[in-house]
């Protein structure tokens, strides 16, 4: 914690410009995905503002166990700015207690109204508050009146433009100073994710007077500008795009090598004064390295069994040697340079960072005989978004157990 004082509370575009610095490229809040180490890496490659992972306000502010939760989940320093701290909650007073604990160490506090996961339904927060407008207005208004920093809100859209706009205007009226619109419905998640609706985001931007960030459909750096131009928003946020290519915020002619990003992330983790949980590190590595590991399956297995920093580092350095050899076999002239395949997906060598493209659902998906397999796929989406780990990986088993034992505390790399 920095303990440094926060400047006079600003609102709306004054807050966006003077406090946040008019960011266009923003790292999204992700449970177990946008921790301090990842924010540092993202800023190095061009992220202009970052959100923390979603924190559970009740656990964060609990008088008995809250300190342990905060020590485990939340860290920052004076270089980690601008930063917005995100909470989930369904109670104004609990939310305020949690927010008061961070108001001197961040630039704004964000209310999560977008999490679509089953754990959010069970905990009654995120997008599952979408129909409780009076409660939402009360939470936003409480933070607006009582905090030293602005309150921002992240939402999902409704099936119609009209209701989405009405929802956004209600939140603005309650006191939100910035709104992030994830252009997907609450039902769009996992293998049912589909495309985000930029038209609804555009409609919200045109209807409200506060700054608006867009979220959804950002796979490549060029998508930032496309979204800015199409929707007219003030900034564009990415979650999954960053997880698979931390350098997505920078305009590079070719994506970076996977091992380079993995090595740089591990070195940041090593140098941080606060520790990063092993499961978080492993989740990041599986995503960064996802194009490379299917080619070198023995290293994928080693990574799945690893639990210590040095073990992770050794796997990455061995993978580096192999990928350099793979690259040398074809030479720079023979490398894929991002040309589109017949499905419109850019092609790169397996040594380069690239977005995760979800496979199509099987034809019999949804039939009773495959229900067990569907549940397994959905669980893997919530616990790691395609990390391709063995089912007996102890870290994944522990993560799933934690989710059952402590709702809302740990849902790996879920977009908040």
C-alpha cells in the first residue's frame, strides 16, 4: 500500500482527462488475471490504465479474516497508476467498507455488474443484479457520496438497445462517473460467448454524458482502433486478448514470441515485493504459451505439475530453446505473417503469441448423453479458459475446491 493521499475528487470528463490521463487502451478487471504483476507487464506494452481483479467486498472488509484476504489478493505501489479497484457486492454498506480500505491507493472504485459466471449467480452479484435497479442505484449513490475517489461501473447489455440505454442512464444518474459496457448478454459466456454487440455500446455512448469504455471483441491491436471509430467510445478495454498476448496494447508488426512474454512475466513476479499465488502464475503461463505447448506436449505436462517459480522458469527456458530451433528450421522468410485462413483467422507460427479461438461446439452439444462432458467443458472455461491441462492437475483441482468452499473468492481468469 502506498498510503499517499488522493487529489481532489473529480467527476466525469475532468476525472477521465486529469486523473486517468484520457486512456484509450485499458486492461480489464479479471479474477486471478489482472494482479499487480500483470498490470506491470501490461503497462510496459502500452496499457494506459489498469483495473485490478474483482475483489469480493465482504471478504475484503471482513473484520476477522479481511486482512489475510487483502494480503493475498491486493497489492500496489506508487508506480501502479492509474489503477481502478473493482469490487463485487450486493450490499451498499459492505461495499463502502471495502472501498474505504483502498480509496487512498487508487484512482477510482468500480462496481462489478458484469460477471456472468455461475459463482456470481450463487453469490448474488455481478450481472445477476441486472434486474435490481434500486439496489444498484443505492450502491452507486453510496460510493459517490461517501468516497474520496470517483465510482465507476462495469455492465453487460440487455437483449434490446432500449433497455440497455435505460439501464446505463439509471447508473449515470445514481452517480457513476465512468461506465464500461461489455457488449455481451449475461448468457454469453464460456463456449457460448459469441460476439460482443458494438451497436449497443455505441447507443450507450450516444445516450450518456459521462465517459464510456467498450469491452468485447478485442483479439488484435488493430481492434482497438476499429472499436474506437465504430462506437465513438472514450477508451477500449480488453481482458482475454491481453491474457494471450500481453503486448496487445502495442502496435507491433508481428506478435512477440511466447517464451519472451512468459519469461518477462516470471521476472516481474520474482522481483515484486509481494508474492503471487502459484495458481495465478500457472494460469498466465498456460495462456501465453497456448500456441506452443501442443507442439511440445511433454513441457505442457511438466508445466501442469509445477508449483514453484524456478520450475516454471526452467520450463519456459527449455521451451525457448525448442521454439528457437523450430523457428530456425523455416527461417524468417518462411514464417506466417498474419495472413488470413479460410475462417478469417490470422496465421502465425506456434512460437508467437496469438488469441485463443474457441473450437466450434460438437453437433450433439446439448444432448443428455453428453451432459457430463458439457459440464466439464464449462468448468474448464471458468477455471482457466482453455489452458489444456490434464484433468488430474492438482492446481486445477484445488482451484475448483476453493470455488466451492469460498464462493466468489477465486474464479480463475474470469472477465469481471
